[in-house]
């Protein structure tokens, strides 16, 4: 299908809340924030869960509700050990005869045997189906517009909703993926040739191919933690600030006792947040200090080409900080500079992209 129009982008973002005009100096980042960017999903893996007991069993393994999922709807989850520590994360999607777990490819190898260990007398089977699914990601305010132009309607697709759609001579799965800053869609096909064709058609419609570094900038702007980098197997669910992964009325699951104990106590000693950095760019893992005492760490760091009168880049980091240092508004230092906690993980990006005339989210 020949695209009807070509998406256009502007390098100038709306003014920030302080009145400073912000300019995106990188064409790929411009496409993600003001147009539509595209990239492969080669880093994603899939686990198929089948069997008569699959819903009951997986509901007892994941932190979010599985038993309440209906066909075509997904939910973000953690997988914990008995001590409540996060062993993996992923999205669980329901269909009529199976459940699908979407996670990073690097988690597939340890996650399958970890889950399999808890299949005792249950009618449940796990299978790595990564090689049979081929996907691309379309991201940005004009993503839905481009999808419509090639014959894939996403306008009424809710967050984490999936839809099977016909496209040319094949069928694809469209997912409205989680994205707190700009719309994000995933398109999956069984045949890599179909994915390649989709990629070509979307590029012709105006989608800009984006490199992993640019997509990493967007992740940090969104404040989304990455398992293996920002979330480790020693971290507790509430420390990550990802309440979207938790359901407190779903019933028993592995690690629930610890999660409920933390909830009843009311808080955790440290929390995940974003930081605005002033000074040299530190290495990931840099320690945070206040009054000479350790209070946290930086887990993801980036110098993002968002230029303003304050400088040519926006230096952001994600990481953990002790609650008492955050609540007291202590001055926080790292080796080479000062880290100012952001009000929320997406605050800096929202300030840079908010304006009354900005495009509406789909």
C-alpha cells in the first residue's frame, strides 16, 4: 500500500515550564519526540505458557493479576523469589488458549528454568517462541497517524492492548506498548520478510530509523527502568517505584508476603527516581553521597542532545536514593558533580515537551 502522506517533524520543542525554548539537536531524537521513529525489536524474547492450569499457575508466580486478564489485554509483572527479590520482569498477554510473556532476550534463558522449577503437578508447559516472532517498534506522537496510512488502525487501542490485523497478504499483531512520554507501538509478524516489508513501508511514510543509543535516551527521558541495569535480582518491587507491576488484591503468589509487609509498613528505605546532573558525566554505578555519607547510586546515565540557553545537552540519570535524603531535600553529590532529584522520573522530559499546542497523545 502506498503511503498517502509523509510525516513532518520540527526540531524546536515547546518552551519548558521555566520559559526556556528547548531544541532537539539530534534528528533521530526529534523523530521520537515530535514525529515517528522506528527500530527493530531484536532484543525482545517471548515465552509461551500453555496447559489447562496456566492461568492459575502463572497468577501464583507473577506480581500482577493474570486471572483477570481477558483476551488481547496485557499487564506488566515482576517475578520474585521467596525473599521478595526481583528475579525477572515482563509483560503477560492473554489469548484464548495461551499466555505469552514478553521480556528481554537475555532473561529468557534464566527465566524458563526458574519458572519451570515451580511446575509440580500442574498442567503447564513453557516454550521459548522467540525465533517465531519478528517485531518492530514505532514510537512518537505521529506513530498512530503513520499506522493508519499503511492500513493498521491504532486510534482506539488502549495501553497494553493487542490486536490481530490483516496487512497485505499476512496477519500481524499490533501492541500499544507502555510509554509514559510519547506513544509507542509494537508490530509483530511470524515471517521476517513481512517485518522487513513493514519497515520499508513505514520508512517511506516518514518514520525515521533510530539507533539503540537514541532509543536509550528516550528510555531515560521516560524514566523507565531496565532489568539488568536499573533493576537487579537484589531489588525489592516497591524500591523500583513501578507500582504498575503490583496488584494487592489478586491472592497469593511467590514473594507476596514480603511485598505485603512493605505495603503495610508504608514505605521502603530507598526509591528509584531520575536525577538532573550538573558536572562531569559519571560512570553507571556511581555512588551518591550527602554530607560524606552514601545515600544511593546511579544506574543509568546519559548526556541527551536537548539544547537550550542552559547548555547543549540535558544530563540525566536514573538510580536509587535513600528516602530520608530525598525527603530532607539534602544536597546530593556524585564523583564529579551534583545530582538533583527530579520530582518524578519523567519530569525533565515533560517540561521539555509540554505546551498547549503540542500534539495529542493517541
